[in-house]
C-alpha cells in the first residue's frame, strides 16, 4: 500500500516538473514512461557487471533496483541535475574526468 | 584525380573567406554561395580514392627497422570518407539553399561560419594527422559557437558562451593528450603512432600512454556531446536556427566518428578503451532518451534524442568487431540524415506558428499535411521502424551486440528505440493530431518551399538507404575490415 501511495504521489509531483504551464496527459504519461525506462535501463546496464564478477553483478543489480524504486520519482531529480546551469555542467565534467581516471587506474593494465 | 582530395577542404574554406570579404555585394554573394554549395557534394563523388601528401613528401622507408614513416600531412580518401563528405556537402547545400531563400539580405559572416564548419569536418574526416585533426576540431568548435550566437533565438548568446567555456576545458585537455602521444612516439601521424603502438615500441600499460587515452577521450566526449556534455549539446541545437541546428548535429556526428576512429586505431589493443566507449554510449542513450521524454520544447526534445542516438554510434565502435563498427558508421550516416530532416521539419513548424511548446500546439495536420507526414516518417526512421534506414542500422547493432555476447546491450538498444518511438508518438499527437488550441494562430503562415524541398530530398535518401542498405554497408565493411 505504501508503494502504491508513493507511485500515486509521483504523478502529483510531475505537476511541479512542468510548471509554469498546463500539464497534459501526454506529458504525465511521457514522464511515467521516462521514470520506468530509467529504472529498468540502469538495472539492465548493471547486469553487464557479470563480465567482471557474477556476484558483484547480482549485488549491484539488487541494490540499484531497491534504491531506485524506493526513490521514485527520479525524473524530476534528474532533470534538475541536467539543467542548463554552467556550475552543474562543470561539476559533472569534473566527475566524468574522475570516472575516466578510475577506469584507467584499475582497468588500464588489462592488455 | 587525387588533386580533388584537398579541394574538398579548400573549396569551402576559400568560399567562406571570399563570402565574408565580399558580403557587401548581396546578389553576388548569394549566387556564389549557391554555386559553391552545389559543388560540395559533387567533388567527393567525382574524386578517386587514394592518398594526398601535402607538400609532396612521400612516405619514407626505414631500411633498418623496415617501418614506413609519413613526414607529410596526409589525407586519406576512401569509401566512408566519400559517403560522409558527400552527405555533409549535400546537407550544407540544403541548409545554404534554405538560408538564401529565407532572407532577402544574407549575412556574410553567417555563411562564412556554415562553410567554415563544413571545411573543418571534411578535414577531420580526411586527415591522418592527429594534430591537424585537433586544429580543425578547434576551428569547428568556433564555427559552432558562431552559428548558435548568430541565431535570433532568446538566450542563444548565453548558450554559445557556455559551450565555449566548456570547450575551453575539453580542447586543451585533448591537446595535452596529443602532446603525450607525440612525446611517446615522436610523431603526430596516426598511421605511424598506431604502428609504433602495435609493434611494441610503446609500452601500452605505461601511465603516460594511459593518461593520453584518458585526456583524448575526454576531448572526444566534448566533441561528440556524450555525457557530461549532452546537456550543452542539446542546448546549442535548440538555440540555433533550425537549418543551422540540422548542420550542427551533422558536424557533431562527423567529429565524433573521425576522432573515435583515430582513437580506435591507436588504442584498440587496450580493452579498457572499448569499455569506456561502451559505458559512455550507454549513459548517453539512457540520459538522452529519458530527458527527451520529459521535454515540452520540441527543439530541445530533438536535441536530446540526437544525443541518445549518438550512443548507438558509440556502441557500434565500442563493441569493436567488423560488423559492429560497420553498424555504428551506418548508424552515423543515418543519424545525420534523419536528425537533419527532423530539425528542418520542426523548424518549419516554428516558422509557421512561432511556438516551440508542444502544450500550446495542436491540429497542425490540417494546416501543414506535407510537413507532418514527412516528420512522421522521419520520426519512425529514428525510432527504427522498418523499412526505413534507422531500422537497418539499429538491427545491425542489436545483432552485433548479441554476437559479441552482450544480450543486455541488445535489450537496452531495443528499449531505447521503443522509448524514442514513444517520444514521437507523444509529440506528433500533441502537435498534429489533437484539436487546435483556440489561441494558436496558424492561418496564412506558409512553410517555405525550400524547407519542404530539403525534407523531401532527405526523406528519399532515408527510404533508399532503408530498402537498399547494401549500397553503403558493403563499402563501409570493406574499409573497417582493412582498418582492423
């Protein structure tokens, strides 16, 4: 029942996402599709970790699924993070540089 | 006929300079721009395949090591270059044609930027010299900033400035990576660098070599608009004039594939390179499509979809097999055409309604049936609906990821295609099918015929490539086979 209320609350929160301006059925259904798409695709992508370790893939997939579903709605949060603010763009550019360094540090000697 | 190879760069470059210098003479400028634009797709079709050494410095053979060295800046012209340069030339022609027919008084600097961008991407495709590629990459970035800043859309200056600031991070980082490669191998010629790496003259696990990969990779992310640069890339598309956006996205796709192919030739022995490409491609697909689903500005929506589609191209390259890379390059060609069609088509709607918010539009099918049908087919092609070109390349990518042992990626690619389809159904319904809002004024506003002409040409190519994909795939596959 709690999850049902949470999903119902998601629709209400989408109103804020489209403000100012009217919220149409198409916009809400698009946002719900995006919500489901983002959860499923991230969980699916996490399964790729099975090429590193099957146990790791299982754990990460399970943890991601629980964390993502319990934190819905994700799309408003994603949209706020992906806005046109230069500060956020620069922040994520630095984050990505760090990710590349991590990849190369631990995976660079796989030849 | 190999003299035609450098002309592919020189012609648009000279045209840009001349148009900028003599833009006071409006009629002459218009005629000259039109003639040059027509020549652009013809030159690559008329040219023979081969190499061009600037300055005439032929490669030298070191008799001791039996290794060839390339002292000259080398342009390499084969089937993929021909098809991509011809397509960029055609697109430049269509965009210039739309621009010339739209305005009585043309802007010399704007035409300068369009031709400069075309020359830059052509050089990036042709060159076998990594520093030469970087120089034109910088020129391209400036041309892109100019095209966005020159548009009359609100906040276009701000967006162009942000793009330039982010570019001032991405470009020097890439140059630093090229510098490390030069320090390691003593050459900026990609063939020489690749030979040094694959012959064991460079230690592939050395921190400097890995650092050069990381730095050039980051520059590539900026050039191609993959995360974290997907937001700014979709932003600049939405702030440019529609025909300008059509050309901008093609510049992005070309710079993406030209840089990644160079990286592939140098770093393909490192498994982490392919992991990085696949990781960021998947991220682009997920973020691009999910953000497109929540947009109400349809120009921004196409911008995010274009970023999501870039993920498909990266996926093909990242999987690394001959079939997968062929699929990736074919997808790149399709994306150039399909996204250009969508930008021009939605631009036509902006032209007719002065409105970009899907919530304020409706009932346009009755007013603009030709545009709406062509947009629908373009949207279906992007979503991967048979028998259109997008279907062929996406099917190839799904098959490639399955044969590489990554069924998750295949499922993900299909999911992204379905989500793209949802975006189009939603937008098409909102703009064309539902009743027209009372306050929307569309009476008496015609779509320019040049836009319909351009859309028609692009649509024919989409259908032809969908029905006869082999006319492109075979040539690309042979090229990729040679590269591997």
